[in-house]
C-alpha cells in the first residue's frame, strides 16, 4: 500500500531530526571530553574517544546530506528496483 504525502513527509522529517539529534548528542560528548579530559577515567585515550564520536557525526551528517539531496523537494529522479 503506497504511503500518502503526509506520511512520506513525516518519515523524512523524523529521519532527519533523528540524525540531527545524534549529531548533537555526539558533539556534546566531544565537548565534555575536551572540557573534562583529565577527569574521565573511562576514556584513557581521549583522542581516540573524540575521533570515534566525530566519525559517528560524519555518518549522521552524510545521512542528512542524502535526505536533503534525494528525498526532499524535487531531488534527482531515482529508479527503484
């Protein structure tokens, strides 16, 4: 059963908001690690932890780019197989 335009919009909006929220979450962790680097016993390698969070942000940012490029408005025509 095909979804309606309002369902499509709701799914796209929810997906984009989820990814934006994940970026905010991981950037908050990075800020916390930077500001409290000396007192974080669970993260002995601060740079590794920061880079891991930034890698996650990059993944979510790429998802947002795909949503913006291909799912919003009149993106490129896709042939679904």
